[in-house]
C-alpha cells in the first residue's frame, strides 16, 4: 500500500510480437466465426438458468409456505438444496453476467448479475474483487483478494508464516465452511470501505455514502426474506430457521471454496512477484496460464453445475465468453500454449484438484519447497 492508501499497481511485460495471447485470441475468434455462433449464451444456458434459479427459489417457497415443515429432515434438506442453488446461481448465472458474458444486452447482464444481491452478496463489490483485482493480478500478494484470508490461512508464499499454519491443510476446510457466512455479514462492509480508500469504488460509479446506504438496505432485505419471513410462515421454531440458514451457507461456502481455490492455490502456480520497479517478468496472458489450472475437463456434470469453472484457464483468458463454450475452446488454448512452450495444467478429476489444493496448503503451511 502506498502513502495515500491506494494499492500499488504492477505492470505486466509487453506481450511482444507473435505473442501467445494474440495467436490464441485469433484462433478462438476464428472458431466462433467459422461455426457462425455467438460467444454469448445459448439455449442450453437458458434452460440451465431456469434450473439454477429453481434450485434456490422452489425450496424457499416450500419453506415459507409451511409445506417444507412436514418433518425436520425435509426442512433442513430444503435449506441444503438452497445452498447448492447459491453455488449454481453464483458460478453460472451471476458469474457470466457480471463478466458481460451472458448476453450482448448490457441491461440483461446487469439484471442477472444483480441476483448476487438477492442471495446475500453485493454485486458492485464482487465486480471489483473478482473482475478487476483477481482477474488482473491473479496470485499476486497484496492485490489478489482471492488468496487473502487474513492470518488464518496462508495461501501465498509471500504471506507471513505462523506456527498454526502447519495444520492449515486440516482446518482450512472448516474455515471454508464459514466463509459465506462471513461474506454476507461482515466482508461486504469491510471491502466497501477498503475499495473506497483505494480509489476503486469510483469504477462502479457510486459514492461511498450511496454504496453504504445501498448495501445496508440490501442486507436488511436479505434478513427480512431469509430470516423474518421463514420464522413467521414456515411453522418451525426460530432456532431451526436460523439453523437451516447456517446449514445453507456452510454448503455454499465449502463448495465455492472447493471450486475456486484448486484452480489457483496449487503446486504448479508460480506466484510471480514484481521487481523493484513493480514490473512483472511475464505478459498478463502468460501470467494467467502459469497461475491457473483446469480440472475434470471430461466431467460434463461438474462442468454443468459449476458454470464451467473447471475450465479456469479459458475463463481467465476469455472472461467475456459464456462458459458453455469453454470445453470447445479449451482444445485451442491447450494446443496454442503448448506451441509457445507455456505449461498448461489440467488435473484429470475434481477429486485430484481437491487433493492438489490440500497438498499445496500443507506446503505453504510448512514452507516446503517454495
């Protein structure tokens, strides 16, 4: 951080002549042109949107109608399904929309991206944290907030090593369970103030006062429809409503962490640092590939449910392309990266990705071979 409180921005190396990025962009663009298809969503995505929204709002309707209170097991099961719905909405609909990849209609993207506000988040904060910081400065300490977990977890070799990090590969999964709860209660307010100090809130065309007011109103709305209304109409005691809400967020938090973290916090990530002049050795595109990994590319169910984010390399290079196209363009990205001598990491299964992330947490916690 500089004296003004603004983040010190780094500069990536020029992409150079005959660059990997120019070539892979040209080949991917040719794929869409040659096949006469749009890089936005298609009919598959529309059906998927309906399915993901139903996964969240149908259980909610059953809960508040009292029909979900036939027995306690069904009641909690509905909350757990809603947790899966948060994951599906977040990784598929909201994610593509806030990247402008769902549609060529900006108003529709803004509308669908704002669904995040309904499921407990704040879209303006998310666009800063994810679109600007994470996608630009992937795995760069102090800039990429996706590898920032305070002192609890050490997800970067540049973070201070503490004694308890030795066990983080064991307790991290429990921390992930409460991350969504922290997000909807504290994190949005903390981030909002930080982004204002760092001059990033201006990019969302809103003042700090306006953003705080909007955020408070959204959180009150969330508490109203997710806590007050179920307590009043579900026919279940308040403590079971709160218990169901917590269970929903535990499912969402653990699942989202297990989707995003294995794509970046693994042994093959290079965690490159800027030099004394705040310059990076590699170009932005090469940096993205070196700090990102795919997994379970052949698992259609995984790809469907997590919004194609098992194709994280493709997503980081082409965030403006709807995820339904990632499996096709992955072949292009892999072959182009190979031709340019850039390692392309794709773990075979979701399980292998989780194991790789756990192994990296252990190494980071013990400073082994880093």
